[in-house]
C-alpha cells in the first residue's frame, strides 16, 4: 500500500479541503468510500474494508472531508452529498483521469457514489452500494437524529456522545465481536458533519434511475450491485429495495447473519473482476 500525497480540492465558493488517501494493489481501477464518521482506519477496525486482500485491483481509498486525516471546514454544507461527490470527482481526476473506475461505498460512501454517478455516469465501470443510508421518504426521522447528535456533541463533547451509543443493539448481520470505536472526526468538526448529513438527501428516484441507462462500459448503463442487511434503522433494507427498483438491471443481496455479510468481499471480487 502506498500513502499518496493529499489531494487538495478547491470547491465551489473557494473553500479548500485536503483529502488524505492511499493506493494499494495493481490492476482494475477501484475507488472505495467509507461511511459517516468513519475513515479508512476505522473501516479496517470494523471489518468494513471490503476490498482488502482482493488481488487484481488498484484500490484508491481516501478519508472524506472532515474525517480521519482529511481536513474540512466547520460548515455543515461542506458535508452534504453533492459536495462529497465533487471531492470524489477531484480525486478521480488526479488518480484515474482517463478511464472509468469501479466504485465501492458503504452508507455515506454509497450516497456519494450515487450522487456522483447521477451527474457523471461515464466515470464508473460499476457500482457496489453497501448498506445504503436512509433516503427519500425515510430520511426525515434520521435527519432529526443527526440534529440531536450534533446538539449532544456541542453540549457534552464527542466522547460522551460516543459512549452513549456503546450499548446500542447491532444489526443481526454484524459480528457481535466487532470492536466498539469512536467517531473518527474531531470534536470541533463532528457537529458540522452531523448537521451536513441532516441537510442532504439522494437525488430523486427518477434521476437515480438514469444510472442504469447511461454510462458504464458500453454506454448503456452502469452495472449496480446493492448489498444490504436487515435490522438497521440507519441503513434500512427498504431503501436498498427502492434503489433496486429504480435502477434497471441492478442486483440486490440482503444479509441476515454475520456469515452472509462475510461473503460480501467475495461478491465484490466477482462483481468487479468478472467485468474486466
């Protein structure tokens, strides 16, 4: 694995962010994105580094703005999915400027990929969307939860907020031995990150449907694989089913046990390498 130089992004309005990234392996260009309050490092700890150990992939991973080792402003709008999609395009312009990439994302990373692919489907050879977050008609309740979380961090601090989540039940497909981890976002930025999440949503379903009609290897649509699990209000299987219904030709697999979720890396390997 090679830790590359940070990608410096100038966003609309002149705001600049510096995104820490690494690159590992050789082969098919693939970009992997983490979830809200996570990072490359936290994904490894949580067993969610889904492309780890897959030979034949050139994997680009980076910490989203305000997460991990990447910086970011204390402005909630900076953490909305359209802004994160702009960052993704900037990373791809630097790392893989001349060919489509396979995208693998989970939660916020899934939302970033969808938002980016709606605008530029030609940039993607395929998408793997893992545990899609709340969206559309199911977003309102989660929005309120993010605002409450931001207020708690403002009032009591990041560590107190995190400890308050320690005993929350895990989805049944999560390994019960998974370690508890704190958000990989600084206390100063975490409220803005939560408030940005509360401000954002996926593009309309009819726009998302265009991913299955444009772009991809032959210009007739981006192949989309959706991997979901049950029993997680922040990542409801209902949204995964809505996405599956919207994107023609997509596939959907729903895990109910840790053993089923443990098959996801093999499914991702077959999905990507079976196309190249």
